[in-house]
């Protein structure tokens, strides 16, 4: 139910808010934020360019929050050609002018961390390997296509992650968050929706595992 327009207790979009706990909270001057929007402007290397810095600088406001386009946590997490990454030093350094441009306007910025799971293609993977998922469940009856260096391609059936591989995925998220702080970001957002890897574990129509990451929701939610 929408708040009564005459109610003075309803928070205003233009009132301040603090995000986070007691240590290094993010203080915003208003509550209007830029949501993540995939731009695919960083080429095969996934390194942000001057155009990326300009794009975010144009949208930064004093005391406002920007959340970047979804950003790959690892080479095997890459589903879209041209999407940025934050898993190597070149990418970290290339993000620094972006975060500086936003901070110079008084803004704050979070990076959205992403593993696309089965929403990918071997052309986007190291050595042409299959994309991974919770299970080898194909993307049937979808109208979209994988974005690759050779154009749009049909999705392929993914490879189910072995249970021994899952700790490395978790560590990739951890390292990506640490890299984000090194690049000057004020925080991170975890992309756990829209059919990508974390939701592929959550969703029982995709996840058919019989180990501790499958079955009931308490197991399917274990990775997230």
C-alpha cells in the first residue's frame, strides 16, 4: 500500500540514508540510485575504457549511489562478450578511473558481481570449454541468444559443477569483492537473479543435484 501523500513520516527520495554497519558505512544524501545496466563495452579483455568512465561520471550525483553493470568474477563466469571483469590486475587498474570519476562528483559506487553460469557459450570460455551450472540442464524455449565475439549464438547444454569445484566459485566471489575495494568501490552487490549461476542453484527446475547443494531449499540456497 502506498504511503499517504500527506504523511510526514514517509521517507523522501531526497532524504539521506546510511547503508552498512558501524564500520565504514556508506552515507548517501538521497535515495535515487542507478541500477545495473549491461553495456558490453569492454571488449575481450573485460577492461573498462575511458568511455566507461565517462558513462558513469555522467550519471553520478553528489551523495548518490551508482551500481555498475554486472561484472565477471572469473574467466569461467563470463557469459557475455564485452562485459567487464574484476578478476585480474589490469581490470582492477582500469576500474580506478571509473570510481575516481564518480567520487570526484561526490557519488558512491558499488560493483555488481556476476557469474553467468549456463547463460553463456564456449566462445566466451577459456579454451572453448562448456559453461557451468548447478546441473546439466539446457536452456530450452528461450528467445535470447549468447553474445559472443562472433555474434549471437544458441545456448549450449552446460556442464554440471563437480562438488569439488564449488569452493573455488565461492573463493572467486571473495577475491572479486577484495579486488573491488582495491579498485576504489564503496561496496558490492551480488547478482543472484535472472537465471544466472546463483539462481541456477536456487531454482528447483534447474538444480537436480543430489548432494548437499541440491534437494530442499536449505541445500539449494547453500551456495548463495
